[in-house]
């Protein structure tokens, strides 16, 4: 699973715009926009999600699942639920 916040963070780390991610994944820009506008976990057909994840993987992004321990050896991002919805809290390697 991948969340909309993880997708936006991954693009930010790569310095990549939505158009470039669409090209790399073989998806349309409106599809990427819809995915990033999701409330939490991105919903879509399996083929689209697999294309998105594969493109991020090729670009060097490692998705870290909630509660998973990340292995050393590169940059990554871990998103953690904030104790207060007004405060965005992130932790992990950057």
C-alpha cells in the first residue's frame, strides 16, 4: 500500500513533477493528480498502482510500511501519525 502523503513525499525527494512521474509510470497526469488527492491510502486498479510503485522503485524510492524497520544503506522517508491533526510529524531518514 502507498498513501497519498508518501507519494507526494517521494516526488519531493526526487525533485520530480507530476508530468515526469506520469511519463515514468506510463500513467496519465490526471491519474497521478487523483492519486495525490486521495485522503489516505491510494485507491486505484492494481495495474496502475503496480506501475506507480515500479516507477518510484526505479527512481530510487524505497517505500517503508507503517511500523516497519528500515534497513540502512540509503535515504528514505518515514511518515508517522501526528498526535494532533494540526501538527504534521515526520521521522526517519531523510
